[in-house]
C-alpha cells in the first residue's frame, strides 16, 4: 500500500466513521441552503400574491398574466371582469392577475372630511351614457355583396353533337 492509502485508513480507523458524519453534515448544509435560497423566497412570493388577489377592489388598475392592462369592474370568488378599453370587458381568473398598478382607496365613513366630499364622481358612472350615444350614431360599414361565380368554360370538343 502507498503512504496516502495508509494515512486515509489510519484516519478512518481513529475517527470511527468520520466520513459518514462529514457526508451527513454536507447533506444537511445543502438542504438548508436549498431551503433558504429557493423554497422560502418562493413561499413568501406566493403568500404576497395570494394577499394581493384577496385585496382586489373595483376600480383597481391591474396587469393580467397575458400583459393586458385594465380596470377591475366586477369581482366574484374566482373571476374578475377587467375593462381593457371603453366597452371592452374581459373575464379573467383572479389568480392570473400579476400586478396591481393603482389601488382605489376604500370609502371613508368618518363623515367629517371635506376632502372626501370634494372628490369628483368616478368616470365609470358617465361611461355607459357616452357609449350608448356613440353606438347609435356610429355609421355601420356597408355590407359586401357576394360575387356571382361563373361556370368554367368548356372546351369546344366536348359537345355531344360533334
């Protein structure tokens, strides 16, 4: 045997299982690093997303998973209706909302604030009237008439009398 092999055998015999303990310690260290660098931050992110979804309100400006930006107009337990443009509303699953860009403030019921009374009415209340007048006056494009198809010309030699 070589001197290196003798040294390893003597260290193993004297330590009584030192390689097993060091291997076990290394595995525990890897699990701890994996937990604190990967699993725990992911769990915190999921918790923040769940909290954000549960705090959604009408009027919040949100970004969906597909990148569409709009205002929340209606909420149910699992779905939200998001208005992307005037008259364009889309139902989305609440969990696909990835970001709340602007939050609406909850109504203040204290009764003594002049600031709450000075705020103008929300624009959403005036939109339906504007939409209904726009739809009535908008000119519809003229419908296309289908073209008549002509039968293909037959060669001169196909007549039965010839």
